């Protein structure tokens, strides 16, 4: 019998452990603030790469195929639990502001 209780990696939407000062005080955000990417990878697991405001565009282009799409293509943000529809044009900004707590200046 190979049937052990193998955890099947349920998507954890908990912010436990990721909630730092920047989340409770987003105004303290600095653009070198890093956090793990919670976008699903092609294997269905969370990506987990450490990204920040400066690398988000490159990262999503290289790892999640968010690149070379027409500006107005609608993307459903699959960042853990978000599921918001954004146009390609606004996607990077959305990730920065909503998921990296970036404050628009
Ligand atoms: Zn930022
Ligand atoms: Zn990623
Ligand atoms: Zn989102």
C-alpha cells in the first residue's frame, strides 16, 4: 500500500509568517521590500520566488508568461486568493500595490 497521508499542498492563503511591519504599516514600504511570490507556478504550486517592486515585471514575464500580451488583455490575478481581473497594462502596478503593498506616490 502506497497510500500514505501525503499532503497535497493545499494553497495556503494565510498571511501568517508573511505579515510584517510593511503590512500593518504599508506607508513604511520601501521598494527593496521583498516577499515571496504567491502566484501559482506551472506545477500548480506557489512560485515562492522572492520578488520586489523592481523585479516584478521581469519575474512575471519570465516565470508566469505575463509578457507580450496586448495591453488590454484581461488577466485574472492568481496571486493567492486575489482573482481580480486586471488588464495586462495594469497588472504589474496591481501586483506592486496590492500584493507588495506599494504606495502610489
Ligand atoms: Zn514599491
Ligand atoms: Zn512567481
Ligand atoms: Zn491580485
